[in-house]
């Protein structure tokens, strides 16, 4: 009964979304306030029904109702409750419901918090958003119905793929979806602006909180996914340039560019047309990601769903939305009032360089991800484009970006003082060079590329700090003056500082991991000793351990440092009772910012076992940097001047744009 | 600075960055892509030793021989087979009769020396290239149909 009700709720949500797509758009066209006004209640109601349906599906999973096909295929009565719940989106149908749930959520948020928007803009935004929701609801109802029944009901389910039975699945997909589905709002804003044929600084001001919100979640989602892959897959890698990872990276790169161009638009009324285009491109890349992941065109760690008939439906959605919005752009954009041109040496000039580098990077990732698919479709030839390609393309471009990054906030709007900035950055570069040299000396050498990366990372961090200390007049004025200046600074200034430092911190981790990791692949018998970095490990032997739905073979490793026992690591080989599918559970122990990482191979004759042992210095910084970036974004979002529900400022003077 | 100069600076900067990106992408595409080959294709069109490629097929029944961390096995697609040697830890789902993709080079003796071995990701799923290769050779068992219908 629950499944049928939930299915019915989804149908109702679809009908409401169709109404929400038609009435407000029509009302905005006819300037009919009543028709425009139905958008908000419809958005909230539609979201309510999606939420009901989602809750219903979750109930089927929690109750282990195996008469529902999706539950039967992805759950098992012995599964821990948490994985019964996360199993809801650990499969194609359920993850699509999560997708529209997030879409509906953002629609409802705009309805509730967007009261300060002009009526027409709000009606158009909600209309476009509903159009997306309606199409994806139709996709679920026609090709991916999660509520299909099987008769007779099996007594037991097939269980969730063991790799997905992990806390990571509880966190990663929801965060990621909040991020890249969140960009649908900025897409809707752009489409609304084009429909109205009007776009100005106020538009940028309204759309910026939404960009920030989506960006914060996407940043966290990517960082979380990367850490999950790192500990769960047992290969010690944190980024594989897998097409599914790239699918989330591309909207992030475009979204980061959008975040910055919207600042220029708000502050200087320039880059208007470009910002609209970026908003369209960012969500288009999200849609492309959905297509890549959900259609099964890829061979990848993440494609736990594959059915080509669905692929064609999503491809049609992709073509209609991207093609439609670009056509709208082509027709309307030339008629928009152009923003002014500005001096190249200025903050807006630096932000243009930021945008160029970010979009160029997104374009190379796009090329590397789609080239194999296109080539195979055209010639039948199968190739793989892996890490070497992306290291050689995205790598240098992102390093260039890092060199420009500290210059941006240091330059003034309109006309910057290149000499002053160059002097300050030379100082930052000096410190970075010294630190890089000392590190190389302490580490007794290392790859040149790692040293260059180290230099860039420290330069970026110091550069961001210099800019900040200038604003506070740190070391130049008295401490109390600095403190009062700090109180006077908008939160967004702290946000910028944190986000830019976060980039440097991540790079620091990436560089240290790439340049100074140690790895040993060994076969060990109980009692064997092995050293790595400053650690001495002894293998104590294998033990059996039982969990709720799995059996572990645990390898015990005693770790000593300078003769003192510091830790015990227990990596294991896990066999799931139902499918007998083995997984590798790495043993990880954090020392400072580095990690000791052991993953087990197969047992060998004579009680021996093969193992991979890594020492990864500063590796935690990779994800910590992502968290710091997201914190910066959240801090900017909390800035009073950007608060979503803030009343529209009456006076022009109060319109001083946030940074 | 006149309006015209400003516009030229903007266009110039954009052109420089985009051509840098294009140059990087083109040179990387030339040097760092890897072709996917099955044993039958290799038999029909040999690849010189020392160049990197990906080999895909099934791990032949009874072909696995282990010596410490070094493992030898044969990859077959039903039409032809190729001996492979690999030093290191194998993925969890590496088994006889199952799909596998290995990346590496041929040595002088015609043995494929792999530095990476990937197996299928779960019980129901087979690498797409391997499935295609088997279909081509007429050895497709529909083994994971249940998975595909999922």
C-alpha cells in the first residue's frame, strides 16, 4: 500500500509541476499577477508530494518490503538500518527520486525565501525550475519507476552492492546532488532574465546566494566523494579522473567561474552576457553529468545502473534543455544592454582571467571525458584517456590560476596598481621559494614538479594572507585599530580569505601526496617486520571477525615509531554473507596531517598475506582544503548583505554590493 | 587606454589562454591516450613491444599461476589468448572465467606485462569493453543480464 501511495504522490507532484511550469510563465507574459502568484504554493505543494513519495520509498526499504523490485534488488533484511536507508539512493531509480527531491527542495526554497524578488522574475524562475522538475518526474514515472512490484514477493532481497555499504553513501550523493542540482536555480534565473530580456546588477545580487549555496554543497560533495574513494577502494588514490568524477568536477569549475563573474556583474555591471552564459553552461554540465552517470554509457566504478533505453530519454532532456536555453540565449542576448568595458589592470580584469582559466580547464576536462565516447561512436575504436592526459592539461592551467589568484583581491576595482601588487606578491613568492627550498632540503630532494606545486601552494596562501592583513592594516596600525577594522569587515571578506586559503591548502596536500608518498607492496608472514618512512610495522597475523552481514579476515599490524608502540592497524578482507563478494577495508591511522594506510591482498599459502602499505604525508590537507573552501563559501553566504530573505534595500546607498 | 585597446587586450588574453589550453590538450591527446585491444584483435593486428595499451577479455580457466606477489594468467576472448604477467595486489573480483582489463606493455617474448589490473566492479557487472569483445566473438553468455535489467 505504501508503495502505491508513494507512486501516486509522485504522479501528483508531476501534475503540479506541469501546472507550475505553465501558469506562472504564462502569467508573467500576460502580466497577470494572479497567475504569477500560483507559482509559490504550487512549488511548495509539489515539493511536499515529492517528499512524501521519497519518504514512502524509504519506508519500503526500512521495512524490507521485497515485493518492491527496487528494494528486492538493493536491500537485504540483515543489512544494518543505515544501509537500508542509504540503499534508497544506492540504485538508479532511488537516486533519481533523490535528484528530483533536491530539485523540488530548491524550488520550494525560492518560493519561501524569494519574496523580495520582483513578481515577474520570481514567476519565471519558478516556472523554468518546474519545467525541469516535470521532465525529470516524467522520466522517473515512465522509465525508472522505483515502486514496481514483483509477484510473488521474494522472501529475501539481493542486498546492496557491498562497496556501497558504507557511511560514505549516506553523505556523498545527497551533498553532491544539493550541489549540482542546486545550480538548476541559477540556470532558471538566467533563463528568466533572458525571457524578460532584462538583466542588471540587482539580478546578480539576487542570484549570488544561490550560486554560493550550490557551490558550497558541490565542493563538500566532491571532497567527501574523494575521501570515500580513498578509503573504500583500497588503492590509496583519492582522484582517478574517472568520467563520473569528472562529471562532478566540470560543473564545479564552471560554477566557480560563475561565482566570480557574478561579483563583477554586481559590482560593475559588466560581464552580464557572459555571466548568463556561464549560468546556463554550469547547469548544462550538471545535466551532462547526470546523463553520463545515469545512462550507463560509461564503464566506471560508479555506474551501478545501466540501461540504454533510459539513456536516450536523458539524452533528449539534455538536448532540449541545453539546446533550448542556448537558443534562447542566442535570440535574446544580443538585445541585452551591454556592460561597459574596463581597464585590464583591475580587479575585474583579474576576475576575467580567473574565468578564462577556469572555463578553459573545464573545457579540457570535457574533452578528455567525452573524446573516448565520441571516438568510439564514430570509428568504433576504443581508447582510454586517463590521469596522464588530465595531469598535463588541467594541471598547468590550474597552476596558472593559482598564480593569478592572490592578485585578484589585491587589485582595486576600476584601476589597479600593478606595481604595488607585484611588490607584495614578490614578497609572497620570496617566502614561498624559501619554504619550498627548505622542504626540499629537509625531505632530501623530491620531484621538481612537486617543488613547483609546493611553491604555488604556499605563494597562494601567503598571497591571500597579505591581502587580508592590508585590509586590517596589520603591523602598520595599532592592534586595536586592526581589531576594529576586522570587526568592520564584511563576512564575505573573511569568506574570500578562507576560500582562497583552502585552495592553497588542498594543493599542498596534493603536492605532498604526489611527491613524497612512500609505497611498499609486500608478502608478509606472521611475525614479519617491515619499515616505511619513520615507522616500523610488525605483522601479527590474521584473525576472523563477524559483523551483522559480513565476515572479516583481519590482519593485525603493530606500529612502532622509534621503538615506541604508537598504533595498531587492522586492515581486512571482508566477505559479505549474501553474495560472498569480497571487499577490501583499508586500515588507516592518522599521524599529524599524514596517514599510514594498509590494504590487504589475498591470503597466500603458508599463512602469509600480501599487503600494500603507504605513508602519505599531509594527505589530509587535500580534503581539509575542500572543507575550508566550503566554509569560506558558507561565511560569504551568511553575509548580511547577501542574506536570502533580506528586504530589498530602499536607498541606492544601501546597495553597496557585497564582495 | 581607449575602448578599442581595452577590447583588444581582452580578446588577446582570451586568445592566449584558449590556445594554451588547446595546445596542452592536443599534445596530451597525442601522447597519453591508451588503446583498448582484445587478444583476437592483437592476433590480427600485432602491436610492437614497448607501446602501452589496454588488454581486455576473460581470465582463462585454469591459467592462473602465482609465485609470491607475481602472478601469471592468460586473457582470452574465446578467439585467441595472451599470457599476462603482473606484480602486485589483485583487485577483489579477479577470478578465473571473469572479465578483466589490464594495462601495460608487451615484452620481447610476447608476454603482456601489466602494471594495472582492473576486474569488474561487482557481481553483476562486466566491463563494457569486455562484454562487447565477447559479443563480437560469439561467446556472450548473457551472464549479467539480471544486472543489466536492474
